[in-house]
């Protein structure tokens, strides 16, 4: 990997981490099309620190409010004493499924799941599920049913969206895509689903990044990857990621997710064609 590749991969990570089109898929597809080597699951996990920081900055007030309420609740012996404390524990509960499945499927995530056949299939299948969620949302709106805001998210919604987030362990699914899909299915508005998706991603992205950084530090800092390339890719992903968050939240206020659904299907089908034509190799 050289510095140019690191910058490109950082841009891809920042652009695609928050849009429901799968950052992991694009970090596999673009290098494959460019003739570069697969940067690997460890590299992908570590440069997510950049987009993690973008979430922390963008939602700084929300995060401080939730964190302080959780701490106050622990100190006072009343864990769920206000709405922000409740939201904090809901986020913790919603993180449990991806932690458990991430540990159980760690080997597959780093090997067989990174097949371009798996990625292309998950791009298409999850696009169809998001389409179904969009149709359900439109029916609710047409029936006069009020879509839920962040203040209306309960334990059931948090757990179900957490289960949806665990599906994102399969490359091509998209963490934001699966959680937004789950949010729409349980009655959240598009903007609320995206906002909760970003907050829910914080614990798991942080944990995954730390785990891979510790475990694969020698490989990541070797001459093949390089500490400078890793740092540059992480910084670039953070800057671009912050802009992506702002774009998506504003976009979903007045638009559906069909733009991303169509994009996923086109990319997934195109990838399958390239694989079947022998232009690309699955690994």
C-alpha cells in the first residue's frame, strides 16, 4: 500500500460508512477493480476510528448528555432515572447482539465472508429488505400513523435494531443500511432511524477497532501497510465521514432511501457480472 491508496481508501471509508451502501463492500470492490491487494478486515476496522471520531464530534452534545445521565444514574442507584440514561442503556443493550455474533463469527468475517460473491449477494438482498421497509413506511404515512422520533424509541425497538446491526457483520450489508432498515420496520422516521443508527454504532466500532489494532498491530504497522498510511487513511475517513453524516441526515428529512437501494442493486448485479465473466476473482 502506498500513500495514494491510503487516501483513496480513507475517502471510500468516510463516504460509505454512514450511507447505507456498505463501506466494507467498497473497500473490497475498489481495490479489486484497481488491481490492489485486499486491505484486510483489520485495516478496515482500524480506519473506522476516523468515522467514529466524526460521529463523536457531530453528536457531541447528545453523547455528553447520554453519558453524563448514565453516570449520574449509576452513582445515584437509579439507572433509568431520566430519558437520556434510558437511551444510553438501550444503546448498550442493542450492542450486545453484534458483540456476541462478532466473536462467534470472527474467523468467517475475516476470511470467507470477504468473498466478492458474498458481498454482491448481501448488497442486493439487503437492498430488497430496505425497499420492503420503505414500502411499509409509506403505508404508515398514508394511513396517518405517526412515525416515531428518538424520544419514542423503547427497549423493543433498541433490541430489534441491535439485531439488525448484527447482520452488518456480513460484508456488503452496511451497518447504517441494516440499522436504518430495522428502524423503519419498527416504525421510526427515516431521520430518526439514521440518527439512532449512528449512536448505536459507537460502542461496537470502538471495540472492533481496539481489538484489531491490538491483535494485528505488527501486521498493520509493517512495510505492507505502514503506520503513516494507516494514520492518513483514518484522518481522511474522519473528515469525509463528518460530511457524510450531515448529508445523510439532511437528505432523509425530505427523501426516501430509494437512491441507495437502486445503487446497491446496480453495484451488486455489476459485481456478479464481473465475477461470472472472470474479470474479477472472488478473493
